[in-house]
C-alpha cells in the first residue's frame, strides 16, 4: 500500500506517468532526485533496509518506504509516527530507519562532503574573495541555536541559554555558495 | 589552535603588508583572535562604516546558511528530541552532508557563481569611466551594467577569466584555464594559481614555471617539536594586536574601491 503510493506518485507504476513531477519530488524530499536515488541505491541491499520475509511468511516493508519515511522525518521534522499515513510503517521502523539513514549519511558520505577545503578549493575561495574585496578570506563563521527538548535534566545547566531554554549551539563555516566546510557544536556558554 | 589549519602557503597582501594567516569573517561576539575579522563595534568614521557594510555583506553568506538549512530540513525547526549529544551531532552532520550534496549539483546555477564575474566587469567599466573615485558617481553606475553585459557577452573578459577558471577546476575539466589568466588588479596571483591547477593538476604554485615563488613563509617551515608548534600557533592566533591591524588594513583596502565592491549589495 505504502509502496504503491510512492511509486504511483513519484515514479510511475503500471505504465502510467507519475502523478507528481520531478520538481515536486524534490520539493518534498528536499534533496535532488539524483541524491535521493544515490542514497537509496546505496542502502537498499543492506541488512535493515532490504525487504525481508518474517516468520509467518509475509513480506515486510520495501526499502523505498523506509528511505522515503526517513527522509520525511528529516525534511519535515515529523515525529516518527506521522509519516505512517503515507508510507505505512510502524513507529519503531520509522525511528530505526531515520537513525540508520543519518548514520549512513554522516559516517560514509562525510569524508567526501564535509571536510576542510583542499588546496584547489582554498585557491578558488581566495580568488573569489579577492574579487569581493577581502583578500585572504576563507569564508564566514557563525553560530545558530537549536533548542534541545530532550536534554537530560542533569545536564540542563550546561546547555541553558540566556532565555532559560536548553539549546545547543551549532557553528558552521561556509563559502559564498553556502557549501559548508566545517560544522561543530558547543554548549551555550563554552566558546 | 594546533597550527595545522588554516594553511599558511597562501600569502596575501593588503596595503603592502603581506600575511600568511588566512581569516574568517565573524560577527561581534567572537573573541579577538588573529584569524577572525569582525566589524568595528562602534564605527566612528566613514571608512569604518564602509568596511562594516562590506564585511556584513560578505558575512551574510553564513547568516543565510542557517535560514536555508532550516527551511530545507525542517528537523531544525522543532526542538530536538534526541536523548544524547552524539545523536544530535550525527543528525546535523547528515543534514549538512545532504545540503552539500545538493550544493554540489546546483552551485553552477547559483547567483553567487556569476556575481563575481559581473563585479569584475563593473571594475573594468569603472576604470574606463570614472577612474575609481571613492563615491560611486553617476557615470560609473550607468556604465557598470553595460560593462557587465559586455563581459557576459564576450565570455572571456579581463576579470571574468577568474570565474571561468575556477568553474573549470570545479568540474574537473582540464581545459585551457591557464589561457584565461586574468589581467585584473588584485586577482593576478590567485588567478594564475587557478590556471595552474586546471592545467597541471599537480601541486599548485611550486609546479608552475613563471609563477612567483612563495618566499614569504619559507623561513617558518623549519621542523619544530609538536608542542612548540602548537605553542607558537596559539600565540600567533591569540594576537589581538594582529587582529586589529588586519582589520585596519582591510578597512583601508576596502575604501580604495568601495564603490565597485559594494555595488552588488546596494539597492
């Protein structure tokens, strides 16, 4: 059911064209289709993701459902139960899929996509910033707060900000294209 | 502050002073470290105001970044429900990686990728029309769009070569980036380096015949103990005097061509 919905809406099934266009797919999954398919193809044969047959002989969820569900959690900020209406997965499957997707992306794609600039890139950044009037500038650094509702009580003081909320501070360095070179965390008080 | 970052083999010159420590743009809440450039807290003169204006215009990249990230991945919009810090970190890293994957696909079409070439075109127009006055005169303002259009048409205008050169490097095409070595004033050194990266693909400046030898930092590269290196780097980075001096130099530098530099961000 969930698989049929996804295929019908975004990929086309039974020879029919998909209901929604590629633009709409990208707007909803929040990543380009090429990125989505790359991650899906990398994940689909892994132990959790691939389709299993349970003890009663029934087919379990297709990997596409789990990947779409995990992307919905990241893209919409949904709680793990919310996407059940569309992809028909249980809360625990959602939760696990999100966790594994995050781990896969963060652990295996990070060496390629989140790293300090290499020599070529440093030169490119510097050349662009010379034109913009700041020779020697490597980029901009700033921080942003993300409220942390699940902060343990015992550590509330560590993560408290000026308004009494528990936040963690996310710092990032990016260049003109918003390519992020570095990202790190700290508590509100520690610099 | 271990001294391994930022790289020191990219010397740059501002108002005659050559430095090797590259810097980041930050806002006023950051400590006065030598590799940060913050705006003047209380700009008291026109040139400080001009510098602040440009610094904020460039720093808005990262200010935009958090808005873009939040709007793209709404997981940042709600309070995090994670139970521990490592899972929070993983989530952010995953989102950032996804964001970078999209940026990699789309960056050639971004406005920012063409703005540099347009600004360079405006520079050419200004030199011809208004000879680089401090105030953006009416003639420069009117000549600038025409010059930008001309640069876009020709495709290999004087300063446009920089943008094209790094576009080639970006795509991994070993094309004739060296042919586009720019004649623009400030970008000559870096432009040549970009061209070299495109054609040689090797180890940048050292491999290029005719490129200026990076002599300014050669003396500091002697092997030292790890601890001493960290100590020296810490001292170098915490130099508040250097922080102020760099900002003052940049302020002078920006003032000289403020009309060209600020033009993309005004109006």
